[in-house]
C-alpha cells in the first residue's frame, strides 16, 4: 500500500509539473547611432542624437497665455482611411502660424500653447512637419521631437529640436495626456536642410 501511494504521488507530481518553460528575459538595449549610414534619415537621426548630447541645456518655457484660435480647418483621410480634422493655421493672439503636420496627433502641442510663434521667430514662418524622435526617448516622462520650419528670409528649411517633459507621465500615459501636462524644456534651431 505504501509503495502504491508513493508511485501515485510520483506520477501526479510529474503529471502536474508546469508545462511552461522559463526563459531569460531579453531586454532591448538602447544602441547609439554611429556611421556608416544606410540613408539620409539615419544620418539626420545621428545629427539629432549628437545635437542633444552636445547642445542640450535645460530650459524653462512658459506656455502661451493669450487667446489661441484654430483657423481654416479641413478634413482629410489618415493612413487608416479615417477622416481627421486638420488645421491649416493657428492664431496666437495677433500672430498666425501655418502648420502642415503629417501626424495630426501633435497638433495639441500648439493648441495647448506649448509651442507658439514667439519661441521660434519674430517673423512669419510655416511649420511643415513635427515628428517624435522615439529612439532618443529614454524615459516615459520625456519626449524629443524634430520640427521643420520654413522662413521666407532663409532659403533652406530650418530644423529645430525640442524636448517636452511631463513629470506625471509613466509608460501607460497616452500622447494626449502627456502633452496636456507637458512643459517645453528645450528648443533650439539645429541645422538647415540643404
């Protein structure tokens, strides 16, 4: 009887063992961009990486406190075939900025007064894109961006690099919430596109 009980215990313990295999967690290690580059995009990402590394000094920019108004809205289709509302112009008090963003989700950076004309130039200009540099974002509290600006007095498009910081953000914070509570902690003209 003792032998039978022992055999049953062995069979049950083997039969009930976990079928899940444990594996060592593989964590993605952030790699620094280095030449040679496969294309112009990789080259520009490298320039952005080096610019932040060499030129970054924390800044404190206040939000725009005047009236912000969306002008000339129009609808277009996004990549998924959904209609989205775009703004062709945004007024900040008595100044108007033309914007043309590839990704409309960044429009709230302007609508919330984080970015506004006086931070960029005293003269007229047009923003024709803003993109997040996700490869430079090491913390959920910080997001870095590249912005393309056309200024009539300059022949070439100007590239600005900027950083937004949200002390309350975590990995689960969506972009809308991140921007709502963010502050502009760095912005500087980086280079001209030739």
